[in-house]
């Protein structure tokens, strides 16, 4: 198999650190860098494969959402008193305006 040369530029400190690590691993710098890059690529590909289904679901949801017209905002006057209290309670949980540290579903 034909070999290809790739030239990289890095700081002297980085180069020395890589040399030391390669030496400890019993490899020359080229073999060490190829090993590190190959390992990183395999890890990235495994992660991408693992999340491919989730990424596809997100893309489909985003595409669907792009075609949905936003609902008109309800004026505060159009809400019932109960709905207003529910909105205020939800905003209180989000912004912690109620001062409580209780999570939804937990007893106060």
C-alpha cells in the first residue's frame, strides 16, 4: 500500500509532549499520531452511529415544525382565572419567583 505524507504544524511544547507519549508507548511519532487519530475516528463514528436514530428523529421533527404556522398568542384577558394561576405557577417554577426549591411532582 502506498504511503502518503501529511505535514502538520504545532507548537514546540506540543511536539515535545507528543514525542514523550509516543516514546512511552514504544512507538515513533508517526505511528503514535496515526494510532491516536484512528482511535478518535473510530470513537466518533461509533457515537454518530449510536445517535443516528435520534438525529433522524430531531431532523424530522424540525422539518415538521417548520411547516406548522405558529398559534396566535392568547391575550391575558382571554385566560380564565385558573389558567392564569397555572401560567404563573409554571413561570414561577422556571424563574424561581416563588423562592421554593421544590420540583414539580414533589411535596412542598
